[in-house]
C-alpha cells in the first residue's frame, strides 16, 4: 500500500468536503444532471478515444497508484550476487529453477541457462523493457484522457446550464437550478481532472520509471554473469544505479 497516495487522496477530498460543510452543507453541491454530464460524458468520451481493452485495462493500472508492486532494489542486488556465485562455481545450469522475484528476472536467467550470449541477452531484455513502457504509456494516455476531457465536459455542462437559464428568464424559479448546473459542472470537471486522475497519472509515471531502473539493474547483473565476472564486481556495477542510502549498505558490507 502506498501510504502517500492514500493519505493524499483522503486529505484532498476531505479538504474539499470540509469546505462545503463549513459553507452550509454538502447538499447544495450535489446535482444529478451535472454528475451525469461530467462523469458520464467523460467516461464515454475517453472510451471513444481508446481501444476497449486498453480502456478497461487502465482501471486496473490505476489501482497500482495505491498498491504498487514495488520491488526492493537492495534485495535484488543481493539475490543477483548469490546467483552469480552459484553460476561461477557450478556453471549456468545451476541457475535453472532458482526462485526469483518476478518473470522478467526469471526470463533473463532462463536465457543464460539456455546458452544465450551477452548480446542476445541484452537485446531480448531491452525488448521486454520497451514493451513494458509501451503498455504503461497506453494506460497513462487513457488517464490523461480523463484529465483532458473532464474540464471540457464541465464547460459543456456550463454552456448547457447557461442556455437553460437564458431560455427561461421569464420564470425566476428556473434560473436557480439552471445556474447550479452551469457552475457545478465546472466544479465537477476540475475535481475529476485535478483531484482524481492527474495525481494518479503522476504516481504511475513515477512507478514506471522505478520499474525501468529495476529492470536495468537486473539486466546489468545478468550481463555480469554472462561475462563470468566475479560476484563482487557484479555487486559494484549494480549498486552504482542505487540511491546513495542503499549504496552505503553495500559499501559497509564490503
């Protein structure tokens, strides 16, 4: 669980609701017509702009902003050093069947077991990284669609409300509800874009960058094993990509 995402989301929504309550209550800010225009209109417009499998898959990706599958980089280095020692002592076949944290690591290790040289290993793993980035970008583009379309739907709702208001100026009772639609759709559009989806996209971009670093560290370690480097050299090469705090852990261990 990403505590920052959870606290940030609850805090942002809570601050908005609290300001409504202090202003007299939440009820005046709830309008079914405005909700239908902004949430319904944005939902279908974003669906319209993306292939259906990508659109539906983006909702699962959004959950990773709150529950990301983040791997620990220092533990990855330690595992790679352990495997490097086994490969140097007993050969590449000793790596077969060894438990590893994820499928990317497993695939790279299997390539070594199958006799792939360093060039083939790097080419295959770089292809895997590029494919992962492409998938993530597709999901993030869907989320960006929500950020872009929601305010536009809010503006459309505002124009609808103004048309209704101007068309019924002779009936004072109709002016209030029409004005509410005009203003609340703008509010809802800003809320959807800036409170719900823009932070999610930013957090997913961060985790994509983190995953790329993680996979590059794995690739660097596997390249060292393919070159039959010593476990110490492999550790040093992998640790160079870690944050300073994690690097110091291996400096002490050395």
